[in-house]
C-alpha cells in the first residue's frame, strides 16, 4: 500500500483483493492479484435534501445519505487468486492435497510427544513411545510407512484408505489399509533421492495423544510438491465479503464489503482467457499504512464467537497456545463424560475424515473449517482483524463449556502493536495534491468501552480536529 491518499484518476497500479473476516470490514493488505486490463470501480454517495420551502433552501436539513461502490474489473485469467473469485461467485471452496505422503496417528499416553522431519529421517521425541527412522538412499515412502507402523502406539496410514469408507476408517483402525496401492499417488516415491529429502521438513511440532476412538487426530506428512485439488460448490450462501485494493496514480483505494454480482469468461482458441467481474461494495475508503503507537498495551481483539450447534448434552472447547502445544480441541457428549472429537495442531493443515484439507494454520482456514466442515458450531465472525493472520497468534483458551445460546469468544493474543480498524473517505479540496491523514484513538481500557477519535491532515500545523466519542464492544 501507499502512504499517500488523495484524488487520483486512471489505473496505473494494481488490483488486489483479500477475504474479509466479517462482511463490510476492510481487510488489508491484499494477498491475491489479477492481471487486469481495465477497471471502472466508482464510489457513489446520495445527498438528502429537505423539500421544505425555506429562505435558506433547507440547507439545515441537508445530509449525506447512503454510500455504495461498484463496477467492473476486466482481467486476463491467471492461476493466482482466481479460485477465490469463483468461490465468491458460486459458493464454498473445498480443497484436497494430492501430495500427502502418509498420515501418522499417535494413540499412546505421552503428553509431550514431538514430531519432526529432517533431511535425515522422521523422529518422535518425548518421555515414551519415541522412535528415529532414518531415510536410506533406496527407501520408498512405503518402507517408511511400514517402519512407523511397527513402532509402539503409532499408526501410519496411506492417505486414501480402502476406497469404501472415505479417507480412511478412523473408528476401527484395523479396517484401514496401510499399504500404498498402484492406483495411489506416487506409491513408489523415494523418501530420499540423490541425498535430497523428498518430504516436507517439519521442525518439532507437538502431536497430541489419542484420547478416544472417535477423535480425529491426523498428523500429515506431505511431499514437497504442493499439489492441490479444489472443488467449487454452487451454494445458496456465498462466503464472507472481499476487500479490493485498487492502486491508481497517487493513491490506494480500499473497497470493502465486496460481493460478486456477475462473472463472465471469454475463451477463444489461441488467445488469452479473459473475463469481466462486476462487483458490488458496501463502501470505499482511501487507505494508507497504519502504524500503532508503541505505548499501546493490553490490546485483545475478538476474533470470532462460537456456540454449540449439536444435539449432545454438553460440549467443550479449548485453544492450547503455550508456545509448544499449538492445538485446537473440541469434545461433546454427556455432561461430565464428553468424548474428544477434534484435536489438531494449528501448525499443520488439517485433514478431515473424508479427505478434505483445511489450512488451519491461518485464521481464515480455521474459520472455514468451523463453518463448513461440521454441524457442531455456529460461528459469529468479528470485524477488525485480518483473516490471513496465523492461528498461532490466537489467545489461549482453557477447556470451557460451550452454550447453544451464547458465544464463546476467541481472541487474538494480546498485542501492543495491533492496529485499530479505521475506515473512511477523505473528502476535501486538495485537487491534485496528495495528503496524509493521521488518526489518534484514545481508549479508556483494553477490552472495549468508550474512546476518543481525532484526525489530523498533513500541513495543518499539528492541529487535531475536535475529539469525537466512539464506542466499542
């Protein structure tokens, strides 16, 4: 983003977009860009003027009305980010990783189990059930699977199961196949070729113990390739909104609360695939790089609220983020006898029982899992944070009972450098001149309440505008 804000004409910059954590709340910076050939997004404001017959022509009742924005973006098809546009035009997107080497499950009792993959081999360290399996020059991935299966309290499965029960059976582990077949992906791949490891390097990630047959604890080991299969479902409900950042001449403009109105593709043999996306927005703002005052202390930003949507008597949720165990836990069942259902690391992607992959290392990925993968949760998104932030930045949450009527709020970790969410358009008379606005928010507490909002324009001799009182929750 640029630090300058002000009037601008034409497209001499870029078109980028990012998914919002909550519809209508600007997200920045963008994480996907399109190769665009033209854009015509404009802001629209209505002006409400009274029809009363007065000598002053009812200027006393003139008010700013509704705000909206919209327009077309013409682009050339590019692989990066286009799936996000399709997702917001059609419905939810589900992903499978096609480069899974094998899945490890630990069902022992050690609570300090650490797994790592290096160029030399796969290692499990802890107080018990440890192992060290080294990669030889001619060892296949199947050899590694067989070796891990021989270790006490460890199971290792091929990623595709037996073909009749989905990803692989988890409730009856003896039914799962642990041998790669000819139809499975890269069944003869070597764990190490020419001295180079073919598996993703993993540095000391906590692997929880299995506390029940129905608990889905999948610890994936992937190849280095990074091959994904995306499924886009036409759905009655579209995902949360998009924020677009349009770079023009001297400014970056942020359009928030974006919805895909229409999306058309033109495909001609021997030519680039082109398209036009018509997008509707809730509003727009000129934007710059915000920086937080170093004196900030105690910021604790709400991330999302989750309530229990299942039919059991009781449910509990926990976030374990102590710098070692970065895990999400969920259990439900009879009160006092809840059965562990989810327990996965927030440092690795999560694989559901039917093989879908959720990038729970990011807040956006964890939100999508909670919203799309199960019927256990009702999710309330909170505005004011970037959904692409890492989940390791979430605040620890002890195992607490969930309610069907009220949210259990998850927070970002206390962060003195967190930037507050500010949006708005600079409407002035500085035609052709770029200006910088500085915003000051004076709060009375860490978690909410009342605050004072002031702004200042460059060149005003450090003159702040009259403080306005705002509220937060």
